[in-house]
C-alpha cells in the first residue's frame, strides 16, 4: 500500500482526479453525438478509425490482461504465455478474417448498431435478436471482474477499502458513458490505450534493474523461476488451465473467437467507410501486440521478487510500487486503472445498448395496441438504454461485494458463455446459405446452456475445454436444425403446389 509514501500517494490521487475530470469532459463533448440510439451505440463515422482501432485493443485488454492473466502467470509460470501470445496473434487473425465481412453485412442490413441486431437482420428473426440480447447479460460478470480489478488497485495502492473502490469505479464509468455514449467510450479508450502501451513497455524495461543480467535478463528470469519450481518454466504446466495440449488448443480457439464479443464487434460498426477498415485493423493489431505480450511478463517477475503474495492478482500492483520511482509508479498505476476502465465502459455500453435497442425496441411494439412511430420508438429505446446503466451498475456492484478467488477465471467464464452461443450463428451466417433462424436460435441456446452446465456442475474441469466442446455442439445442432427445418419447408411447399 502506498500510504507509506506520501509523494506517491498524492501523485496518484492528483493524476486520478485529472483523469476522471478529463473523461467526464469527453463525456459531455459526446452528448451531441448520442441523441439517437444509433449515435449512442456506435458514434458511426465521428471518430478516426485509428482511434477506433486503439479503442478495440484497449477494450479487449481489460483487467484480465493487466491484472488477471499476470496473476495466473504468477501462479502457473510460463505456460500462461500460450494465452498471452494468442491474444495478439490468433485474435488479430480472427479480426482480419471477420471484420470486413461483418462490416459489409452491417452496411447491407442498413447500418445496424449492435451484434444482436446484426444477427436478427441476417436471419430475419426478432426472436433471435431478443434472445442474444439476453445472452449478453452474462457480461455483467465481466463487469464484476473489472470492478474487482479496480477495487484491488485502489486497495493495494491507495488504501481505499475494497467496497468504496468498487463504488468509485462504477460511478465514474456510468457518468461519462451516460453523457457521451459510444463517442465518449471510444475517445477515452484511445487515450487509455496510449497509457496502457507506455505502462507495458515500462514493465519490461524495468527488468534490467529488478531482475538483472543485462541482455540475458530473460535467461536470468527463467533460471530464477526454475529454481523456485521447475513447473513454472514448463511449456505445459502440471496444474491450472494450461495443463494439456488439448487445453492450449482450446485456449487458441477461444482467443480466435473472442473478437466476436459484442462489445468488440460494435467497434467495427463504428466505421463509416470500407477503406477505413485498414487503418482500424492495423491500429488494433499494433496496440494489442504491445499491451497483450508485455504486461504478463510482469507477473513472472513478481513471482521471482515477491514469492509469498497472499493474492496472485496483486502481482502487478506490487511490482510497480516496488520497481519504480514514485512519480513513474504513479503514472503506471493510472495506466493500469485506465486499462480496467477501458473495458468496463465498453461492456456497460454493449449491455445497455442491447437492452434498449435489441430487447425493448423489439418487445415494446407487442406490448401496446397503439402503433409506435419509428422516431418515438428510437427515443424511448435510447431512454431505456441510458436508464439501464443505473440498473446494470447496481447489479454489478452487488455481485462485486464478495471478492472472487480468481479475477481471470470470472472474466473468462462470462465471455466464454457468450461465445459458446454466438460463434456458430455468426460464422455459419457468413458461409452457409442454408443457415436459418431456427438453427441459429437452437445454437445460441445449446452452446450457452451446455457451457453453463459443464462449468457450474464441474462436469468439465477446464473452462477452455468446456467452451470448445459447447461451441462445437452449437455448430452441430445449428447444422442439423437448419437442414431439417429447410427440408420441412420444402416439403410443405411441394404439398401446397400439388394441392
């Protein structure tokens, strides 16, 4: 805790005050662009594609890459690098493969604002759109993970109690997202991406004076890890989630699929022109490369320097405090906090826009006998989306009160449940003309349900393998249901013609 260093403590507080004032100001500037449901959800064409790409990378990173995954590296060693390296290599390949086709379909469907709306229009199914919007509520657990990471930083660094750290993080994020919507989220994430990249580079540079060994610093780090426990330098760890070749393959499948997460694909929908996709994907790849591959090394260094930490998730905050002069450490701590907020704001925006655009907007016309005009429905959907920020914030606050054992596992549970449901409808929606809404709905329900069943009942111990098998089952079910329902339609058409 930094209370022992008044210079460091007050520098962090001052920088945080400036940072929170800046993001709130950006939120106010974005108010002009968030007066419609589409503007609130995507701010399409209002932000440079380079900045949108950086926003994609920072939203991807979150507390998971800056706190959770380094914590896993602290516990399980170099085997965790399979996850980290896949974040850049495999995920970026996934983005390159999916982005252009997803954008073109979105343009064809008439400027869709969310992933559920994209699926609803692709399969001509309001029911599918509403079901996927409910599935996205799993992201509340993702937000809980961000809350826990932020509270851990506040508690470790400033001495703010865990409970109040959560309240501060939730309140600030809701404030600027409620004011500025996607415009505020993308701009602030772009700024946060710069801080995150600087922080990641500083972590690795510091090895020269914390670990030592000159240009052989990584050799020294490996030797010291091996002396603590040979398992810490194994390519496949004996314990933890990286304990087999199958588990590592499942991790790569998850990371390839992760770009399909609704709060990330919404960034693609923020691009106005197709030629802007090139700078968007390049920016996303460059920033993601830096922040995904460097920070986890700090978790390995922390294991060497501080081998008896009570919580593995405290590895990075502890390392920063001990390794850097006060002012530099303060800047880096704010960079870590910005990493957490960069994903939290994107998740809040994704959930609330889905509630307004994909749930309320779809269901509301069926709940009244009067016809609702498109403009009135858009205005009400926007109000519902902004109002649900408070509800989602309070819900995430409630679930955050009890600190989870592993921040990384909580976050990975949430997005794995969503990916298990949506990967088949999205992928087959690109490549298979016979894919229909019956198959898509069956895939969403099957994939998500199986994943929750596998993990909650401990039927499959490894969360990555559970996600891989659930997603595979969703592909099979979607194929079978689509073929059978297509045949049923053809038979009905033949009977009708013959009659």
